[in-house]
C-alpha cells in the first residue's frame, strides 16, 4: 500500500528518492511493521548492506528493539535509510494547510519523536547520521471524492496517524471543501541516511 501511494504523489519519484542512497548496494532489506513490531530478517547476522525503513519507524511499538534488530541485520559500515512523514510546518504550502491538518499533526502518532526528531533517535542508537533531507511532495485533490479517499489512504500508507472516525469525517469534509483542479495537499517527507 505504501509503495502504491508514493507513486501518486507529485513533486518527483518518491520511491526512487527514498531508495537512492542504497541504489548500488546488495542486499537491501525493506522491513515492514507487523502488529507494531519491525519485521527484519535477522537470520544471517550482519548480511545486509543497506536497509530502508519506508514509513515504518514511527509506527513501531518498541523503537529500542527495532534498532537492536537493525544493528543485527546490518553489516558494519552498512547504510540505513529512514523515511518518515514530516509534521513541522516549513514551507508556505504547509502554513496554508496548517489549520486543516492540525488533527493530523497533533494526532495519535505511536512515536512522535520518530517524525521530525528521527536524527536524534538514530544518534542515540549508535548510528552516524550522514544526511537529512526534507522534500515537499504533494497529493492532488481534484475533487471531493479524491479528498475523501485521501483521508483513508494516508493513514493506511503510514503518512498520517490512525485517526478517530469523527476526526476522519471532519477532516474529509474540510478537505472536500478545499478540493479542486489546482488543489494539492502537502505531504512532506523526511529522509535520513545513517551508517553503522
């Protein structure tokens, strides 16, 4: 679901941008979250040259256990790429949508520190942070139906937190009111590149 959703974003190829730091490495792992736990293949210790955490770190229940699994799977000098949503307003587009997206930005994130403070988490887990990029992707909302679909698709993809049904309904209504041919919902993503 995450990869399909990233293909729908405007502003560049989000999947290629996320995987660019590990493009020439083999093997590269792409762990997923299963029941709040990071599912990393640690059968062969230190085998991965690269790991891409694509919209999963902030959905992990136990970040310390996740980093322990990542250290076991990643070879010394291996590259870790962490892609998370960015909830801090840093552009004019973000500020224009600030009121509408307040329930998202202040929503029930499992690990809020894994969003805009992920570099601190990586440093605390003994990773050297080599790069920290933020790219303002956007999701076109040409009509009210697209706005309502976005309210369901964004949490499913891991870009928004799981919102309460009443909050989702209100947010869908507010997005539908703003929808139109030129409407673009900001979906800023942050990519951190770290080395073990």
